[in-house]
């Protein structure tokens, strides 16, 4: 019996360890005395799996928990030579972020505007174009699809350089619209491609019956197909939001005092004279937590979304 | 736009859905739907692409208005003879192979472990996925905090184990650190995709294997891996194209240092473009990176074609 099929829920009582009685005679007969080591090994496998999962959890969560903890520590505890596991929590770091010279407020507004609007535009245009792409029979469709996906995969560094020149010519440096356009360079192709994958899942017989019932093509799309891909729309929006919100490479080149986003605010705390790690972990928490919640909210469709529709999960 | 679409559809009548594209040479309903998105995308990708090519043959002046002075193959000659550049490519390849390789191995391992867990798998997976949503620049800064030689948690642990160097200060350990930060962030993606692949292997196949006496490693080697090989390939390609896209972690931790140990190509490009403002040379580097990513995109699309997924 394959180890993956043993239910780990109830630990096996020690009496049944040899396991002869629990085996169907058909498979047990030819193997004879090999039974006992087998059960042993399945047991060992289960322990190993548990151990590995614990290690993976620690490796994954310790940095995040440490960031969260540190953001509630006072200045001495944050940079204590011996890590402080027990401390009296304080909101000082967060309070300092919103008062004094470098108030975090505007950065949050910039981040929300740039990421939010670019994600909305990407999903809106992406839904239209994705639907067209999923249903069209035009010649050269493959080339079109390839062009779209290769735009998404273009290295940021290769896009930033010419965009910098163009934006400078157009006066879009240090502006929210500039950032939105920059984020659309990766969010728009992503949204088109992913929405097209979601639309392709909807059988086109649905539109046909809508058309027979007297709908126009637009009505069939708007009233029949679009509502069926609501989860696709939400997933695409959230992933676009996460990509844009997390961006650093574009913002560090294109944004100035009137458009700097949260990741830039975080990196600006790194100065020649020293780093305020308390405030930095607080900004880190503010940047990271909303996106984690948003990402987990669409967990069911994450596989589809992150493989650009190549794999449909669950 | 909505209006135009409606009328064009009304004119054509209703029952033509399947044959529209072939019979009509004009832009059909699908064409109108695609138009706004594709036009914007064209403006955002083709224009910069042409600009990039033009820049790679020019010296770019920024002061007193943007100006391109053609210099012919100067940037390219420099690109192919720059020894530092070749070292950067080598480092990029090592970084790429190490990160993507470790992420694949660990991700598949985690997926196989989770696959055996029946109760609470969703909660475990949810927790393990968290790093994926963190901004890479924050991951880098957090990594810096954790590895700080005086108060970093991980530096403290390592000191307990007998290692007491400045992790980001020495070339080899700095390189290892940025690799591990990348691995921390992106292993969950591989685990997520692999787990989806494993879950899609029909129960009956696994049962049949079990009845035939396959177990443990054999099931893995001969039943599960072949069944999910395409899924693994998709995971590899998706991760590969993002691996060359992102460099935020290195940018905020070591900025290419110490002694250029972590200076991979995108970091060098940024430095060339936005510290030395040599945009022409940066454009040449950018085009070379683009060629690499297009190669990966090509493979990805071809793979989808083989599986009949691009419709």
C-alpha cells in the first residue's frame, strides 16, 4: 500500500504495528515477511513529513513574525544585541510614521492611487480584450497572443530605460499618471492573457443561446458571460494590485517627491547615518499585510492566476 | 466603444457566432473588444521597444531636452568587449540557476509533504504562501535586518552555531544571503503549482499503482512525476521569467556589492542608466536581456500549444 494513502489522522496503535491483520490477503501473500519494515517505513515517512512541514513553517514564518514583533518594540529592543523575545509592546513606531517631518500619509495615498487605478484599468481593458482574444478566429491569433505574453515577460530593466526617456520627454516623471502607465506595461498584458484564459473556460454555446434569445453580442458578453467570470475578474484585479503595489524598480526611477510610493518610503529610511529599524519594520508590516490578506482571499484561483491560466487548480 | 460594438453586432445578426471571423475580413466584434486594450499595449510596448533599439545605437543626452546622437555600433562593441559585463552575465546565470533550482527542489518537496497531509492542508498552505505576496524590496530590507551583524536575529543564531562574520559584507555569504532571500519569497509559488498538479492526478491512477505494489519513491518516480511533468515545466518557466524580471532584493540589500559579488545584469543596467546616465549602453544591455526573456516566453507558449491550451 502506498504511504500516501495511509490516513495520518489517527495514529496507529502499537499492537497493529506488524500489520498482517490489516492487509488484504491478496497483496499480503506474495510479500511475506517484508511487512514489518514496510509499516515501520511508512511510520518514519509520516514523522519525516511532519518534521519537514514544521521546518518549512519556521523558515517561512519566522521572518514575518519577527518583523511584526519588531514593529511593536521600542528603539532599544529593536537593536538589542541579544534578540528580545519578550518585551512590552508600544505603538511608537507607527505613531512616529504618521507624525513629524516625513509623514507616511501621502506615500499611502500615492501607492493606493497608482496601484489601484492601474489594476482597475488593466482589468477593465483586459476583460474586453481577453474576451475578444478568447473568441476570435482571426489569422495570426497565435502571433498576437505571443506578443501579449512576451510584453508581460519583458524584464523590467529593459522597459524602464526607454520609458524613462519617453516619460522625460512627455513630462510624466514624478507623476501618478506616469506610474499608472508604467504599471500598465506589465499589468495590462497580464490581465488580457489571464482574462482570456478565464473566458475560454466558458463554453461559447452560452453566447449562442443568448444570441438566439435576442441579445446583441455586447449584451451576451455583458449580461451572460461577464457575470460568470466574476471570480476571474476579482483574481485578476487582486494580482494586478499586488504586482503594482509591490513594485520598487519602476517607482525608484519614475517617482519623485509628489508620487513616491510605500516601498520607496521604506528604502528611504536607509540612510548613511543609520537605519531606524523600528519604523522600517512598521512600514514593512503596512506594505505586506494588506497584500497577504488580498492574496489569500483569492487563494482558490491563485494557481490559475499565477500560471497565467496554464494550469487550472482545484 | 460599447455602442459601436452593439451596432456592429446588430448588423451582423445573431446566429453567426462561429463563422464570423473567417467570413468577414472587417474588424469583427472581437476586434472592437480587443482594440482599446491592444492599442494601449502597443503604445506601451512597441514605442519603448523602438526607442530602446534607437538608444542602443546612440549616445543619449538628457540635459537641455532629450537628444539622441547616433554613434553606430559603439555601445554594442562595448557590450561585447566589457569584461565586467561578462562577469555580470556569469553571476546572473549562477544566481538564476541557484535560485530557480533551489526553489524547484524545495517547492516540490513542500508540495509532496503537504500532499500527504489531509487535515488542515489548506491552512498550512495558506501560511506557507505568505512570502509570495510580500514586496521584494521589503523582503530585502527585512533580510538586511535579520542578518545585521550586531542585532540581526539570524546573525545571532549563526553566532550561536559558530559563524560570526558580517553576512552581507563578505562576497560569498552575501551572494548566498540574496539567493536565500529570493528562495524564501518564491519557493511557495512552486509549491502551490506543484500541489495543484499533484491533486489533479486521478485517485484511481494512484490506487492502481498501489495495487500493483508501487510505493513511496516508486510511486513518485514512475506515477506522480510523469503525470505532473507538464505542470512542473510551467512552474519552471513562470518562475524563470520572473527571476530575470526582479532584482529589487539585491538592489536594497547589497546594491551589487561587496566587490561586485552580487552585481547581476539588471543591477548593472540600473547602475549604468541611472547612476552614470549612460542610457545608450544601458539600452544595449536591456535588449540583450529582452532577447533572453523572449526565448523563455517562446518556450512557454509552445508548451501551451502542445497541450492545446492556447485555444
